[in-house]
C-alpha cells in the first residue's frame, strides 16, 4: 500500500563549525582565508503576507540567526500567487549568499499545480525547523466525535469540508483521507484560514482541517471540537494531548506543513555551510524553542542534504496527491 504519511524523519547532523561575524566587504563572498562571510545586511524573503504562519516563521528565523551571527537580517514580504511571486523573485538571486527565504509546503505544491519556473531543486535547502500538523475539527454540536465517524458518514451521506485553496493544507489533508478511506467529501472554498473557521461556526460546512495554533483558543473554550490529529503521534502539549491521531482511529494518514529556510541556488559551499552552521546553533537557542512551542509545532530539525532528502520524498507524495 502506498504510504500516505507525508513525514520523513531526518537524522540530526552533529557538530558545528565556528561562525564568522558579519563582515564589511563590498559584496558577500569568500574572505582571504577562503571562508564565507555575509557583507552588509541579509534579506529574508517571506513569500506570503504579513501576519500569517510563514511571516511568523520568517521573522523568528531572521531574529534567531541575527542573535547567532551578529548579521542584520531584514524580513521582506513578497506576496502574490499563493507564494509564486516571492519564490520567482528569489529565483533571480542565484548565487547570492546574502539572501534567504522562509519556506514551506508551497515550494513543492506550486510547481505541481502551476506553471512556474522553479522547483525545490532550484534552491539550496538549509534547515527544516519542524512540522506543523493539522487537526480535523467540527462544531461542538456536530454528530461527529472522531474522524472515523466522519469517514463512516461520507460513505453514505454528503459531508461538506471547507478548503482554502487547491494547494492548501486542508485540501491536501482531505484528499489524503479520501484516498486512504475510499470516500469523497464535498468542498466549499474560502479565501483564508479565518474564513474557514467562520464557515464552520456559521454552519456552512461540516468539518475543517487547521493547524492547532490557529484555533487553540476555540479548542480550549469548547467552541470547536477536535475529531483527530492528522499527525504521526499525539501532541505533547497539554491542551492537545488527548486528541487521538487519525491512525489511532484506523485512518493511516499524517500530514505536516514543514517550516524552514533556503538560500538561492548556485551559492558557494562555504556560504551553504555558513548558514547550516548558523542554523544548528539557532536550533540550540531559546528563540527556536519559543517559536516551536508558541506555534504548537513538532520540533524535527534537519539540515542541508538531509533536508533535501525530506523534500524529495515529500515532493513525490504531494505529486501523487495534487498531480493530475
């Protein structure tokens, strides 16, 4: 059976080289001893608008790397085309070790579903910070208590799910459940995660799939009812620890939106290693722990070639879900 679990366990690389401080040369590149040092300010591109999960991720990474390297890192939002604008502009930074981008699943989903000029192979993966899983959720008065109930109902009746786009996390999750369980859900499209939640609370749909950080308040207040976590394991966070995984309910599906950062393609090995070393130090910092915990993510860092291996597998699975 095809493995529906879009999660690869990366082995953490060990050891870290000493980090170079911010240089003042006219351009980024190798110093006299052959090592790489950024010169001037570094740019962190976020390919989505301000205030969303990608923006929070990019600013957390930029702040954490600043604390490690002493380099000033400016975060810039380049939104449009569900991330395509930001990634396309980043593609033009080929060879520039002074530029980074906060990446997520859109880097893989966009080339599968749209006519863009890049794939994940166009860039230099540096670090995957961790995984942002989803929780399938219903209104508190819903007849569904579990995702197994949801699947059983969809075998005979119309079940309506909200989605926020053809490459969105919720679309992928519901497609995976359909393929695993042999059912179909009707879809109602919305423009954003907040509209998805409003659609559920307003009775327009029966079920939604959201990152827990988006709805923690509603879950704690009882205004939303969790049916299952579409995750490898139960959450360790106290507020979520009692939510069963889909696999515990007989639905062998797990999906994680990865969060991480990349550099442009064509950078030197010295530049790549510089940012990997900085990323490893970032993982050890309080800033990293705070970001993971505040966003209810699963810490699962990987670097460089291990990140590439994750992307290869994740891309193959996404192609099976989203490709024609």
